[in-house]
C-alpha cells in the first residue's frame, strides 16, 4: 500500500492522464496516503495503549514496592509514551488536511 500502480493505471486514470487531467491520479495518491497514515495512526494508538497499561502497572508496583529499577523502567516507559503521543499528534495533523480534501463538497 502507498503508491498508485503507474504502470497499470485504471482506464479512467489512463483517459484522464491522456487528456492532461491528472486530478484523479493525485486523488488516488491522496487516498492511498490517507490509508497509510490511518494504518500508522492505528498502530501507534495501539502501542500507546499497551505502553500506558505497562506504565500504570509500574506505578502500582512503585506505590507498593519503591525501588530504583522500577523508577528507571517507569522513566523509560514514560519517555516512550511521550514520543508516541508526539508521533500520534503529528499524524493527526497530517491527516486533517487530507480529510478535508477527501470530503465531498456540498
């Protein structure tokens, strides 16, 4: 997923490209890019849920049995969680303009 098969485009795409109209090709690429971004977003959100659950367990462990190993683990997990949040926010920002382009006009 991720690119339009330019060697074997659909008949509509062939006709439009032959006439100089490449808007369908661009739209197809936008849709594929949008789909790729949605998949990436879902993967990051799934990982964020896993990391958040692990972080909560580490917090519970630290509350019951504070120790330096758990403190270091929690710091690493928290850093990963912050990075996941950063990546999720970036992807959501990338998706917003594509969503607007793909919405049907009224």
